[in-house]
C-alpha cells in the first residue's frame, strides 16, 4: 500500500546545539543553504507525499511563518502543538485525527537522509504494521539500538543504552512508516527511566505483539543533526 501522508516531529529545541537554537528550533537550523525541515519536506513531496502534519513546540512561530500552509512547496501542511516536552511517544497521539485510518510516514525533524529513501519507505507491505529505518556504524549510546531476526524483522529496540550494554550493528535512523495500530501502543506508554514517553517503547510493544515490523537499511547519506560538530561537517561537504 502506497502512503500519501506524513507526520514530522519538529517541536524540540536541541539543547546540544547550544546558542544555535537560542531563537530557532533545531529543525530550522540551516544545512547546505536551507533548513533541515525543508530538506525533509522536499524529500517527502518528491516521493509523492503531499499531506503533512508538522508537530511544533519550541519557537513554533518560526516554523509556521517560514512554511505557512505549504503551498509554496507544493504540499499541504497542518500544524499541531506539543505543549509539554515529554518525549517522542506521547506526542504522536497529536497526529491521531490527522492520520485517521490510513498508514503514514513519521520523520524526526532533525534527520537528513538521501531523498531516494523516502520512495522506499512509502511502500508498506500488505502484512507489515510498521517499518523502522536503520543505518550501520553509529554509536548506539546516542540513540536506538535495533535488533532484528534473519528476515530483518524487528525483535527489540533499546534507547540510548549504556556503553558495552548492548551489541547490535543497527542504529535507529529516525524515519518510519506505520499503520494506525501504533496508537494502541502509544496510549499505554509509561515514562522511561529518563522521565520521557519513548516512541521506541511503543514500537517494541508493536513488534512483540506478533505484528510484523520490518527494519529497512537506508541507502546513501544519513545524518542526525544533533550537535554543532556534525552541523559543521555537513556544511563543509
């Protein structure tokens, strides 16, 4: 089934960016001449996705004033506001009415991928409830370690593990496809040891409920624009 709608999480400040996010949210930081969020929106649009929900929070007006209703970028953009910064899990519930009964793409607002990957993610297999994109060679203490079986089906997902605690070559790349069944698991979330509602806990619940969640290795360039050092490298290339 082809997907034609997407949700983008763009509410965070990004404290590791220090003064760079004093007046703009992290997804509005400029990489190679345009905000990270614009790279994402253009990639989704070029893959055929025209209906977008952008979830804003910190300096929401900066995002809304820049993109408006999306018509300049040939998409339709709606907005929802995350009023409490309590993690990536509970915030997804803000997309429930927008999504309705249809599958959707979910992207973190600070992730850059080779645009060709968006076309690969929008093809959701008939028996697949979710797709988690993965990449190799990243430090799993800074994000999610993804565990899969021989068929690249997800069996576990651990968020920000301690050094030496887990061994997996797969790192959660922050771009997903879901059917609305994911909401059955976000509503049950309890705060993690970090005090946040983690989307990864909901995905683990989905995968361990005998529903099929596939891992898809991304092709080409991928970057989590998480700190000034990564930003400087991206803008040097």
